[in-house]
């Protein structure tokens, strides 16, 4: 029988705890508590250093300022130009090792491109894309292309080196030769470029790894037709781009009949600026008719259509939407959608969708603003005689009523609203009549209207003292409210003035209105057209009520 050896047990236990403590101390763990990490990881150095020549193959070590998030590494690092065999990437703590394949081209500058998907262990991304260069020859290509992308989201810059005359037109159909993420300020730099002609495109970062669809991708182009790198022009700066918030072409997502005379189309983006020129035809086996259309009261990507006569329930129809063009480019895609007339009759009541029992109305001293009434259904041939009345206290107010659309009524007092006052809008159900739909549910509906103080405005004037394009537009856009802007033409004396500006903070953009439509064009890939030149004023413009602000002696760079 083997006896228990206490001395041996104690030695084994001591060794176990020693090893356990060593591994516990060495474990990589995020510290508990404390402020959130907001410092991006920094590339400290590379071995060999960026710029090394006679690089045949082997390993490059990248050493960072902190430990990295392992899952972020593979999607963040790319070798350019793409090698026949992929590079192998290994990670350990704060170091990333990249093993190049043996089959590298001679006299070629290879770039390690690191995008902003690379994060530290706390999920903080690098501040800006990074590029490092290694040459298999005796020299490193040192040319650069840089600029800034102006966009509401995260942006990337794509660069193609043009191969021939065909590639000059169709370059976007292949993946870019270079791809780098812009900084939070939109700045980007392509380094280590060889001589040649280049095309650059700014895109939403989510599509930077995919081929570009000229009509539906979100992108922006520079105002340069192409960018030349040669012995004289080794550094090209100021290649700026402005990316639109929506694609150049809008598509139909769905179509449906709401009743036997009324239907609606839903698009993927706002169609507000094209609402008056979208043509909708309704076709069945026995007839064809052009529908009347109007934009939705709230959702600017919804277009309602109404036909003169009712269609029998269950009838199969084709809703045919014609394409809309602007300067030879398609802005609304065509579409044909099959849809049946509903078989069940709508028995629900009409409701007013933009007011509850009370509302606040913003008013102006020198302009009588209407009260908007949005109905839930089309008010076909609605009779309003004595159905709607407006009172201030117990005094009847004289009003005008105008239909902006079959679902949108404008009520305007003959005399202006009084500020900080209470009004009552009375709607009588039995006198509000519309064919083929039920009226409101309540016999008498009362909406309390409170008026604001009279809204005040400021103005902005300015002058430009450097030579500039003509026609030149000054566009003032607000930070506070999306799509609120004011345009003014810079006159022949290089002066501009914008009146009636609500109080707030704005930025000022100048652009060359090359196509004379008073809208900024971000360019097109097919057929290729550059963007319009633009420049953003560096300072925020603060507009105050009843103040005339002046921006004097503006210097534009071109």
C-alpha cells in the first residue's frame, strides 16, 4: 500500500498556486470601472519602417500604442495592389504581423492600407486611415492625392489609376485600386502613388468594399475630370467632394389601392422636388386613365394618386409610373406594378392627423400663415359650407379655405392672427360631407389653437473680393434642421443678400451653378460628369432675430 507523501503534496500545491498567479497576472483584461476610453489607438512604428526599399517578401510588424480588438483586424488591413496570394495576418497584444507572399512584382511599391475598422480592445477606432509603403525596387513612389469629403455620415475615398481610354469611362465597374477611410472631419490622403491619371470617388463607408451602381449608390465626385500625377504635379491637394444624402435615382418600393378611386406609391427616398412631374397611368383590360397625384402630408416619399371614376372591386390593374429625367439623367425610375382594387369597403371614420385637441401655431407679423388641416382620407368634393368655423374667444373669425390637396386644407384668417392668443376651430360632422367616405366620428370636434409670439428673422449680406465663377450661388444651411436652407445669387458686383432667416446657427456654402438650376450637383458616374465647384466658409454663421449680419471681404480659393 502506497502511503500519502505530505511533503510532496505541499510542494505540488505551492507550484500550482505559483503558476496560477503568473497566468492570472498575465491575462489580458479590460479594467473595471473608470471613464470610457475615448483615445484612439496609434501606430507607433513598423518593422521594417515604412519607406523601406528592396523589400522582397517576409514579415512586417506593426506596433500600436495599446492592445487591439482581435476581430477587427482582418477586415481593417489590405495590401495594395492586391497580391496573387493573400498575405497572412497574425495578432498578438499590441502587435500585428503581416506575412507577404513570395510572388511580389519587381520595382513595385506595395501599400499596407489600414482602415478605420481597426479598433482597440474597448472598441475605439483609429482616428484616420493609415498607409505604409514598401518597395521591391530601389525607390518608393512618393506622390500624393488629398482632400476633404463633406458628408453627414462616415465616408471613404476610392481611387482608381486609369489604365486606358475604356477604363477612363468604365473605371467604376471594377474595384478601386486604393481605398482609404476619411477622418471624422472628412480628410483623406492617398500616399505613395506612381505617375499616371487617377479618378477619385467619395462614398458612404458602408459601400466602400463593393462595386458602384451609378444610379443608386450614395457618392460624390470632385470637380476635376481626372487627376494627373507626374514629375511636376507630384502632390495634388484640395480634391474635395460633397456627398448627397440620397442616391441620384429614386425607385418605387410599393404601390397599393386604398379605395376604388385612390391609391398610393411609396418610394425609397423623398420625391418632394419632383412631385409635380411624376406621371401615373392606371391601366386595366377595359380602360386606361391618367391619375391626378399629390404628395403625402407627412411622408415625402409617398405619392397619392386619384382617378376620376370608381373601379369595380377586385379589378386587376397596372399602375404605370413614367421615368423622370433631369439633364438627361434619370432621377425617378420607371415602374409597372400589378395591384387589385380592394374588395372590402372602408367603413372607418375620417380623422384629422396633425392636430389633437390642442396645437400651437407659429405666426409672423407681416405674413398671414395658414392653419394646416391634414385629413386621413381624400376629401373628394367635400362641402365645407358652415362645416368649419374659427373663433377667438366667442367672436367668429372670417376665414378663407383652400384645398392644397385632396387631403390637405389651408385655413387662413382674413386678418392676421393675434400673438399669444387662444382660438377654437369648430368642425360639425353633419355639415362636413365627402362622397364615398364617412365623416368624422364626433358630432362636434373642437381643436384649441394657441398662437406663438410673432416669429422674428435676421438677414445676411456679404461680398466677395476674389475672382469667382459665374453664376455663383451662396447657400446658407442650418445645423439645427435638416433640409432647411436659403439660396442667393451672387450678383455682378460680387454681392449677395439673404433675407428672412430664422434665428440659429448656419454654415455658408458657395457653389458654381454650372447647369443653372440653383441646385448643387455632386456629379454623375454614368455618363461621367464632374461635380460643380464648391467651397465651404470656415466659420459658423450665427443669425439673430432683427439683426442684419454682414460677412465682409470673402476670399474664395478659386
